[in-house]
C-alpha cells in the first residue's frame, strides 16, 4: 500500500511493527529504497509477519502467513507516534490485515478526524463497528457480504451498503467488485466504475492499489468521481502484473 502511494508521487510514511529479525531489516531497506519514511517499531518478542505466496503458471495458488501479535507496550508506543505524525499528513490510510497491529484503530480514527484529516480504512473481519467515524472504508465484495449478508440485485446492494454507511457514520463506502468494477456509496449518491482489466495475472495487492490511489487523489483535492475513476484504472493496470506490483505515475498518466 505504501509503495503504491509513493509510486504515484505521494510523500509517504509507513507506521508499523516488526520483529528484530532479517525480515524486519529487509523491510526497512525496501522502504528506504522506495523513499518511504519508515516508522517501524521493533518488538523483540515477535517475528516480522511474512507472507509466502505459491505461484503456478503465473497465477497465485495460495498464500501462507507467518505472524505473531505485537505486545501492548509496542502498540501503545505506535499510537503515540501516530498522533504526532497525523499533524504532518494530508490523509491517513489504516490497512487492517487482522494481524493485531491496529488494536487501537478506533482511537486512531478519532485522532485523525479530530485533526481534520480524511481517514481511509481497508477493513478485515466482520466487526466494522471499530471503523465508525472514518471517511471511507473499502471492503471487497466478499468482505461486505460477510457483514451485511447476500444481495440479489443492485438495489438491494445499495440499500445494505447505505444502511451500513449510515450506521458507521461514514462519508462513503467503496465496494471493490472484481470483474464487476467498483461502486461507491455516499450520502444520496451512487458512483460506479466498470472493470477495465484486459488480462488478469495476479490480484495480489489490488485492494492496496485502490485505497492508495484513492487516498492520493483525495489528498490532491479530487472529488469522489475523479478519485474512484483513477483508482479503478490503477487497479486494472496492477492486476495485469505478477506479484504485489505497483502502478507508476507514468503508467497511470498514460491510461487516463
């Protein structure tokens, strides 16, 4: 996600928790190479989260995660640094991978919104109450279904999405829908973008590309229509690449 934001020209800072290990040090090097400011808190009692992807015939077959939940003390220190960094930022992305690193997400949303910053959340799990007050959340089709149940028509989807948006006090809710594109629900409005990908090699990181591009566009002053149109095009580019790739500013400009 941070690499995607930086690749399209945003000055990016990443706040996270790593272990005192080779994977953590490798991450720090990669962030430095990508000119991403790293706020990595080291927890010596955990291993850095590592994701192993199994690839066959240029398609991802499965993913295996190796992970440990960070300690309370490290997470509290991260929250303190987050509060300081919010003042320097134009927009905040909270990417919840369900690894325990966002235990204080409700407080993080409150702090950022109190500072007048837009907050975008990539959610995980079926408890969305902790995301209340965010600017926008970006569940995929399956994730939204787990929370609101199935729908049999576009009208039913809109009704369920708008009800959830109102319950959580969100400005908008963006549903990424794979081959069906993406749909954003805001107060009294629905914005839809059809999918553009010609050939899909790997959907790994597509959600990260969407939320990162959306955040950069909103920070630059775009309205919802322009922001989701650009995010949709960025996603169509990245799924045509193998692995957790990024979209460059030049690629995006050429496609717009």
